[in-house]
């Protein structure tokens, strides 16, 4: 992953490679500004004396995770005609932002259940509060949905603070203007052809993949080519609506043919009931994205940067054409006008929204009784819960080794360090050094091919070596 670079006034410069950053730190020309994502600050350079290239920040909004791709834009010109072609994108950084909207929704539901039970309890009289409850303003979003928009905007602002972003691109579900292309070619469009658009097949296919979990509805096969199947066959009067479409592998699709789904699954009534119920069930993740897309669009437009939008079908079309694997971050890189995507083997910085803790100082058990109390002071000896620390414990201790992770403070000065391998308890504060203050997010470097073992520790060691530390037994968080 490229290293972000700031000038001596903390203005963004063009990102550089890890090797270049290591040379600058070794020569004393730079200082470490931030650990995740790794950012350095030059001591002898200003933005006015530097040459900047256009950078595009592409966004692929999602319900559970949002992909962010920072790419350098290289304009391409056709050598024969002299016309400008689709630009080539060189990936600089990939960020996968994991939301906590479901956790917020569950917390609000538990609070509502508690208040509902309290109303039915035989307790003191509570006066009605209907008069002081104002109506919802225009554009109101539920807290779980608003969280997705605000965290995405937060990371857009952060990346703009660390890199000279010149344009934005957002995936916005819509169809291409096929009518304009057809008129230019001297053709006409009538009826349903005008409504579908050029990328209609890609839009419906992406919807079905998300709805059925990328597996066969009849045998649960994964990792195989999937085909669209009509639950009620068209030969029996079935329609092309998405409520009548499912995903099936080729053997199941051929075996079913034009049979009634009840006859085909007569031996599996439980699966038949599940398919019929799931076919008409709403897609909650798609509804969440659909509810927030225009709010995110308007907020991105208010940044003042040029903003281009593209449909989900266009994104899938680009990804399929370039033969790229299906990930949130690579989907983000394929948003908008894309001719070619280069440097796709970059590792992904996974950012987990953890929040900043709870205001409650009392921990409750499953029955609602207190089981423990938290101290009121959040800072102990210069450390706060959630800070990333580097702990070097001498060999004389039972916790000997080097540990990197999030710290949980105690008033006694004996802290716990949460690493990827587990929690190490009872580390004295004198052995800890703050790498980065807690900001409500957890960070983890993940390879594009997650099956590669040992990558996470290797990436952590490289980042720590840039920081000037030796990670002998360290684990990244």
C-alpha cells in the first residue's frame, strides 16, 4: 500500500512507495505523522514546490461495507483518431470501511423494548409526552442509515486531507441513456426497451447475486457459474419479474427445465417453502443503500469537487470486462469512466467502525443486573482505552515479548493489549508506547487474496519497520 505524504505545513502531496518513505525517514527528511494509514510529513518540501497529478477517489456504497479506491488518473488518447479514450486508473490506496449500522439498529431495538416494558409495568404514573415530540424533518434518516453516510463522508474528508484528490466518483444506481445512443445511430426504441436501458441485464444480475447470496437456490452450490432461473417457468406463464427469478447452477437449471417448482422439489418441502418465501422477501441491504444514496450524493456534491456517478450495472460491466475479482474496493475502482485498472494487487486497509465506547459506567448481565462498574476517569497515566500501543516486555516477565494492539486501561496501571492473536493481560504501563491515539476505528491490512497465510503479520512488520520499531512477536490489529 502506498504511503501518504504531507508537506511541512501538513498539506497533501502525492503518495509514495514504502521504499521511498523508508529512505526519507532514514535520511531524516521526514517524520511519521500517522500509523494507520501510514502517513509521513516532509520537513523540507512545500506543496507549492511540488508537482501534483490528478487523483480520483471512487466510492462503492454498501450496507455492511463501503469500498474506497484512491487512483491516479492517466488520460489515454487514441493514436489513430486523436480522440480522448477512457482513462487508465493506477490504484494508489484501497480502503474497505466496515459499518456498524446493524449494531446501532440492535441497540435502538433493545432500548425500545426496555421502554415498552417499562410502560406496561405497575410503576409510578408518567405524564404523556406527546406534545413535546416534534415531527421528522425532510430528509430524515434513521440513525443506523445516517451512520453509513456520515462515516463515509468522514473518510472522504480524511483521504482528502492526506492526498490531493481532484475528483470524486460514486456508484449511483441508475440506467444509461440508451435513447440518446439509439437516436445517434438512427434507430428507435419502443415500449419496454426504453425503460430497461443498455445495462439492464447487469443490474438484475447484481440484484439476484446479492439477494440469493451468490449460491444456487436448489443445491446451495458456491463458486460455480450461476444462471438465472424462472421459479415459475415461462412455459407455464411465469413472468420476468425479479420476484420470479432465482439463481441456479447449470445442472439444477437443466434438471428443473420447465417443471413446476413444486414438482421439482417435491422431495424437499422445507427447501421449497424457503425458496418461495425468500423470492418475495425484501432485500434489506439494497433498501439501506437505496435510502442513503441521494443523501450521500448531495453531501459529496457539496465538497465542491467534480463528481461523476455511474450505475451498479456499469460497475459490474467494467469489472467483468477487466476480469477483476469481486470485492468492495475493486468495485469502487471500476466506478464511472474506466478504461483500464492497474496495480490491482494492492493490499486493502480494512477500517472497522468500533465507536468510542459507551456512556454507561455499569456493565449488566443477561438479566439486567449489574455485574461490574467502569471507572469514571477515561485516561490513566497518559493512556486511554482504544489507543494503539507497542509494548516491549523484558524477558524476566511471564509476558515477555513484543506486542502491538489496542490497549484497555486500568486504574492500577496494569493494562490489557488486544492483538489479532488474542488478549494479553497484565502488561505494565511502563512497557507501553503509544503508536496512535484511538479514534473509534480498528485497522487491519488484508491481502486481496485472503487465503494467503502470514500476509497480515508481514504487512504489520513492514509498517512497524517504517516507524522505526522491531516487531519480533507483534500482531497487527
